């Protein structure tokens, strides 16, 4: 079990380099199942989600080599994974479905897991595969798809990132042309399409609501560097905005996080793009109002870190969560520090500016866990954050070290669960 110890911090100063995006790296690694030739993904962050996916890809028959933070994989004869336990650990595991179906005309996977932040069914993934000619069979805990894929028209009832990625991964080797309507527009979608294009795919419309894929007979290998992690960048910016410091973020794409930057600017901080990155200075003072939406709206993954920031802002901040119905679990933990938060269905009202005191709290999910580290920075004394399921390490490469480089007092220890239970 991971134990984080966080002490009050008055000021963060310095600079950090943002890692590659977890949500871009995972589908890119799955794309390696589409070809027999080597696919190298550069600058892969050291995350437990990456390690889990590599174990899954190995079960799928992929050969994997690591060279520093570069990962190369190739797959002569891909197969469906057999370990349901591995797939149940993370949501992105379902992204092997499209490549396996495209290569073999058959794929069977256990239903995926991940953070318990609400209902995240894969019905849109299945609907998309069926539109391409696959037959689906659902059994308790698993799904089987089979059939030769042909181009088709897919309409997504919701612009799901995962479903859009999976359908793209399946259609690049399908016969004919596939058209995805109401597709997700996230930068990670554009990044996946860019990589697949480098591999020989023909894709147009990425980043818009309509993506068109002309299926190819085969794809070839490539070397590809993913985009920076906009959620990691936003988390660090929220931490910096809680203090009257000056922080420079390098390896950042501000155009990918305009909604977050607008909300931070509304809170009173100064943001300045430079040739070397993005600098935040000053201290947030004004309460905020935000509504989570699909990209280019405010990202649901940034709702929890922004709520941590709101704890410092005198007045009432308003959060409307429209993407996941159970994503305020961190609010309960924040109240253990003395926060004043009222939850009404999908609405959270944060009465900020009150003194907070360190306490023992828990990590409820990946982004909520990171938000609790930020909340601990705002609390007097020491906050002990327990993360028994390792949520934070799933999506942040050594977040404590990144914050320490800016002057924060944050440490992490691994504790044997048996020791924790006495």
C-alpha cells in the first residue's frame, strides 16, 4: 500500500518537465498489435497502468523490449488474452479488442476495470464493431467478437474516447471505408490517428466529430513520440495556483488545455506562454464555476484537482459533473481536512477559504488521489494519504518527486498491507 505524507506548503517555485500522456500512450501501445513489424513508442512514462497493459499485450502474443523509456513491440501472431485478472485492473485494456478483431477476425476479452467513478459500459465499443460486420456474444464477465470487418457507418450516442479509439483501431484494416459520427475530439484521438497514419493508415477528420478511415491491407512499423500529458500539466498548475509562487512547465501543449487555462486565469493567476513552455505566477483568489464536458470542454479528469484549488479560494465555487455520475468521492475525503463541501447529485458547492488541518485520508481514484495530495499542501500540519490500490501511480510518474522539485514537502512509502492492519 502506498502512503503519502504531505505537509503544508506556502510557495511553489521552479520548473518541471511534463511526461508523455498516459491516455495517449496506452492506445498507441495497443496499435502495436496491428502489424508484424516493430512499433517503438518513445518517452513512455513509468506508470503501473503501462506495466499492466504491457503484461496484457504480452499475453496477446506481442514481443516487448524496453530501452530506457522507449518501448518496442511487435506481434507476429496476436491472440486473445487469457488472464481476466489483468484486464479487470484497468479500463484501457478493452483497447486490445479492436486490433485483435482486425488482425484475426476474432477477439475475446474480459470486461475491463479501472477507477470506480461511475458506469463505464463498453456497449458503444460493441455497437461500433457490429457496424463493421462483427458478431458479438456477451457472457458474464467477457465479450466475444468475430467476423470479417468491412467499412461501415458508426454513430456514437456519446463521444466516448475509448469507443472512438477502439473503432479506429479496428477499422484501419477493414475492407472499405468507415465513417465515425459524433466521434471524440480529444488530443489523444488525434495523436493515435497521427501514429496510425505514420504506420500507413489513411485517416481524415481526426479532432473533429466525423472521422473517416479507408481500410488498408496491412500496416507497417514506426517510431513515434506521444503528446505531453495535459492532465499531469493541469494538476501541477493547480498546485502552483494554490501558492503565490512561479512555476514553469516544459514539454507542454497549451492548445490542448485551453478550458483549464481559462478557468485558472479566471481565478486570478497569471499565465504566460514562452518559448520554453508555460509559466504560472501569482496566486488564485477568485472562486470558480465549471462544468465538465467532452473535449474541448473542461475535462472531467481535471475536476478533482480544481476542487483542491477551490479549497483555497474565499467564496463559493461551483462544480457540475456531467460525464461520470460518481466522481465526487474525493469531496468526502477533503471534508476530513476541514473543507466545507455540499454535494447535490452531480453538483458540488465548495465554500473555500477556510483553514484546513492535516488528517488521515484515502485515495478514492486516480485523479481524486492526486487532488488529495494538493489538498494536503493547503492543510496545516501533516496529511497522511493512504492509497491501498495504488491509484496515483497508475497515472502519475512520481508525482511527489515532481512537487518536491518545486519546494513541496511530499514523500511516498510502500507499506505492507499486513503491517497496515497491525
